[in-house]
């Protein structure tokens, strides 16, 4: 209470906003999820325990409209939540929406529009003639709000200083003025009155924790579609580095655009029944890939998670429906029975991933005799010679179709030597099978089918696959 003992609860890599405590004691907040996806359309609702353990998507992590679910407040006597459906490129303001996470963890069916006359800003329209913000629920029927009768202004413009007043709003569309200042806006109404104290959730973290946490995966195949059982041999664990420069693509990390730097921490085994149990370093943002025997991903996590020191957490599967339960209890899985695994760093583990360090030696060994120097078959130069901010080899392999926005498509993935999730892409959920990774790569198919006398050792192939 005195401002001391400051402790990080979240190790997510970008901004998170508007924390509040729900009736059941969880912290609700908005996370800007930005891993291999559009920068604009995913700032939606997450929840965590008050000690920072078990972060989970509450609603909207694969829903592009509205762009932002901000200023969430739990509705008294209800499991529903009210929030402001806001734009990415304006102030926090727009339409008032109620979400019921028990209906669905994504999509419109979970939403009730309290102000349907106001489109979701930017997601549905840039013509917003009036707007709302900062809802405070009195019940499922009545809300205190900030309201502006003048249009929403887009950045870098400024909204009028006197735009907002305090109003009572009901779900039938009635609005009553409570207070308006003629010179400066009034916002964030909050009744000064007793209300029930939320549940106080105790921490399950140990008093003297190790610098690691433990994870249990019940069945990787839950959520992978028709991927044959036995296909997934390992999980790759990848650390995400926050981008500390203020412009997204300066300096550039790669041609996908606006992505993060990453490090492969290593792999852990997946048991024949699809389960895994393993330790990970605490307080690091990580994601997972489900790998086949050649180190190629059937599925990649396009979000991130983390553990607190000493935390033990379990998940159901890989991109399984958020409302599902395990087919069998994780406690009876093969991985739990055989004990906890530690991360095997392998030849790629631990360091920030570098194309020049990890991939170029494979090209030097097998490729540059035909694709380099004076001889560049097919006008493809795979040397390490600098080419602007990249190398000639990187430009040659990543050239071809653009994956920006709508360019991230099955057609471009099939055509490119190296497919990828381009910046601003609108693929909301990754299709299983690895279309946008090494399993979909024309370069990998070419090398597997046989390219003249090139014969890659398994380690060389895994290096290429890991990079892609």
C-alpha cells in the first residue's frame, strides 16, 4: 500500500491496459497480441490470477472486430462484462458492448451491443458521429458512461476538449444527462457507494520458488484436426524478445515485417499419447511449436505465455477450443508418469536466432558452388554478401510474393520458397499442418525431392526448418 515491493505480474511483450478485479478475484485486462499477426486488430480481453499466474485469453484473441476491448468492468450480480469497443487509431472511445465469456471465447455470439447505433470504430466504420467510453455497470440494464455527441476524431488529430459528459445509459437505448462541464470533458464515472468485495484468491506459488515453472500438456492432438497420432514428436520452446525501438520495423528483423526477435530455447519430448511435462524458465515470454520427426511445425502458437517462479500449470491441447476439457485427465498421461523433462537446447538453443549464424553455414556448405560468386544458377545468389540490411542469400530465399496483409494466403504460401506470416495479415487462427512454415515451404520440398547432388544432413535440414 505504500508503493513498495513492486512486482511484475505479466511478461507479455507489448502493451496491456485497464486492469480491474472481477467478482471471482481474477484480474481482467486488455492485451495487445501482436505475434505473427496484424498490429491493429487484437487488443482484447485476458485474465490472470492476482499473483500473475495462469494468464488466459478470456474473449476475442482470434476476433478482429472490435479492434480493442478496453475499460472492461464486471457487471454486478452477473458473469458478464461490459467494455468499450474502441479503435486502434483514436482515443479509447466507441460503442458500449457486453460480453458473456460463457457463451464463447471468440466472436460476435458472445456480444450484446448496448449502443448498436454506434459502429465498432475502424473495424466497421471510420464514420463515428457520436461515441461512448468508460462504462460503469450498475446492473445488466443500466450503465454510467461518458458520452460525446460530436464525431470521433482520428489520430493524430485531437478530439474536442469538451466532448464528453457523464450520462446514465440503459440497454433499451435511453440516455439521461447527469453532468456536463462547458469547457472540459467529464469521464470515468464511478459511484461512491459500498459494493461486495471480490473474492481474494490465494497464491499457489511457493514462498522460496525456483527460477523455473512446470507445464503439463494433456494431449497435443486436441485441436490439431486430422493430424495422425504419432506425428508430433517434440515441442519447440521459443522465447520472444520485446521490441524496444519506437518504430515497429526499425531496425528490421526480417522480411515478414514488424516481427519480434526470437530465441529457440530448445525442445522437449511429446509422449506417444500426445502428452508432455516439462520445466521452462520463469518470467520469460515464450511460445510453442508442435514438431514432427524432422523438426518441422504442424502448428505454431501465435500468442505467448509465461510462468511465475515455482508455478505449475496445465493446458488441454494445441489450439483446442477454449471451452473444451481434456479427453482424459492429465494426471494419467504418459508424460506425467515418466516425470518432468528439461529443455534440450540442441545446436540452436539459447541464443537470439540469427540467419547468418544458423542458416548461412548450410548454404555455404551445399549451395554457393552453384548459387554464388561468378556462377548464380537461376539468378539466385546464396552468398553472405551484404544486400542492404540483409544478405543476398536472405533476399533470394525470401523474395517473390509479398506476404503483407492479404498477401498472407494459401496461394502465396504455396508459391514462395519461404512462406511466412506477413505483417498486418488477417489469418485469425493458424490452420494445422504447417502451411505457413517449413512443412509448406517449396524450398524444403525441393531439397527433400532431391536437388542435383545436394544431400542435407538431418541437422542441416532442421536448421533450415527452424528458421522458416
